[in-house]
C-alpha cells in the first residue's frame, strides 16, 4: 500500500492510498476502506497544496490508475475520460487534433477529477470562467450504492455541489468535458514590465479585454514607490502554426533540501534578477503552450526546494471595489515581514459565474504566493493577511489552504451548508473537518 501526501507537504499527514484500477471495482474498494476506517476521500495526483486532499481517516482512494480515455468526438471537441486522466494526457491527444483545454491551472499534472473537485481556473478566467463551466456531465458513485449521471439538467443539485466540492459528494467515475478549438499549439505572448501596483491595474484594465490570457508576476519584496512592481503577461493562441505536443526536457529536484532555498536575501536576489531580466519595457514572443502555461512543470518535484517542513500557498481573491487597497496592504505586510515568495502571481478574475456551489474565483483580483513553512512567522503573517482579506470581503482558496479558520471559511462560503447536506457521509477531509466543525 502506497503512502501519499499533499503537494505542500504541510500539514505532515501521510495518507494510506488504496488504489482503484477499474470502475466496476470502485464501489467494492470504497466499501472495504470505509468499513475498516470510517471515511475516505478520493485522491488523484496530489497537486492540492494543503489539507483539502487529506482524508480525516488518513485513508484515501487513489484514482490515478483510472486513467483511460473513454470516448472522443473530434468533430465537436467533446471528450469523456476517467477521473485519473491527467490534463497532460488530455493535451497529448487533443492538441494534434486542434483542440485545447478551455481552462487550465498552472500544472498539467492535475487530474480530471481533481480539476472538477477544485473547480480550477486559469489565466483566462475573465474570458471563460472556471473549469466547471466546461464540464457537460459526469458519473458519480455514492456510498449507498447509487450510480448517478449528473448534469445541469440531471441531479443538478449534486452536479453543482460536486464542481468545486472538494471531493466530498462521492466518487467521480468518469467525466465529459467540452474542449476549445485552436489553430496552433503556439502562444503569442507580450510581456510588459511595470513599475508599481497602479501600473498593474492600468495595464489590466486596458489589456484584459483584448486577450485570451492575462496574468502578472509581482515582486512581493518591493516597497515604497516600486511596491507591486512586476511583469504583465498577456497571450493568445497563434492563428497559424504547428499543432504539436510539447516535449520539453525535464529536470528533477533529486532530494528534499534540509532547509528552504528561499530566505530574505535569496528572495531579494531572485526577484531583482527576474524583474531586470527583461531589459526593455515590452517584449513579444511566440512560445510553446507548455512554456506559457506550465513553466514549473519542467522542474519535477519542485516542492522539494522548500525543505523538509514543506510550504503553504496563500491565495486570496478580493472584490473589485476593495482590490487596489487590499492588495497594496497585503504586499506591504509581506514586505515588512521580511519573508516573501518568488512565485507571486497577480491577476484579475472576471464576472463569469461558476456552476459550482463552492467555486473560489469571483470577480476581483487574485494574489497567490508560496511561503516556506516556518510555524511562528507564517502564523503571524497569515493572521495579518487574513484580517485584510476579511475586511475586504474576500476569500481564500480551499485547494491551496492549510490554515483558514472555520469562521472565515463559513463567512466567505455561505453555501457550505448546502454542500454539507449533499456530502456523502463516507467522504470527509481534514479541511472540511477543520473548517466546518470548529
């Protein structure tokens, strides 16, 4: 029996993985696990950062072996697959045929089931919303033996609860999604260096409506007149060119470092070098989809660079009317704390509603940062950041969270009670236990 853990490796709660290799054996395996341990949780490829992918019993149903493509209509771009299929596997068959995932997160190693359970979003949220908007239907197994086909017009309550439902409504056995047509696997990219946070918002307001993809890297250690400086990156699928699967050479971090590679000195050096690497104010290029969407995937096991204690990601979204002031306060607090993140992503989310009950993105501005796990330092900083987000009426991303209080979660996600009413009693995560029972 394999042991698995979350991508952030915090909290350190190894999970016993019970593999499911065949759909018709899923119910039997699930029943065996819950009879012995009380509850379980589906676990894909372990790309969730905090404790939302960890079962309260520490026993998970490993769905990665359920990795088969069931059917595809390449005339319409409708694809049906098992939940353990990774986004990479979908891209490998879809791109040569002129189709692309309509929404993708920053890693192609997430599974289809995980993308639905966390209702992932990407650089084009302002254009296409979340992943859940492109899920046509799925098969859901419940612990009482029911096998349900869920869609907007069939078991619509469970359809809405499962999208963004953190794996709590049952076990997804298959899902059908609508792909997006493309003419080339290349991306036309424009990178623009900006000097401060005000320039970011000006660029976003002007350029977001003109491009499919929009995101920014921000130097979270900058301060004063350069607070929030960074590089704004917009992109569109090239109108012509090859339809090729990217085969970039990958490297692997060979071992978990004894201490994190990032500290105040190395972060300042990294961030300064990255910001000044682009010498001119604007640079245009044509790059592969892999380089644009998944830069970190070229370094396998990159989570090891954060050391043995792991790391936490802090990702929030705040509404438009409070975004400018709240993001400024957050960046100021991080700069004052003496800590920070090299992987700091800033973007504006659109107003396209998700079909999911607990979907994280909302209209506003999102900021995501990674912090090495330093218990006391992180606790102090996160308490300050939480207060800023709370005052702005924003919220944190459950798929990335390992610290959110129950009060903050319940206030930010008032529909949690609807999900609790539809939750399969045999599915329970550490996150759900922590945020709804305390």
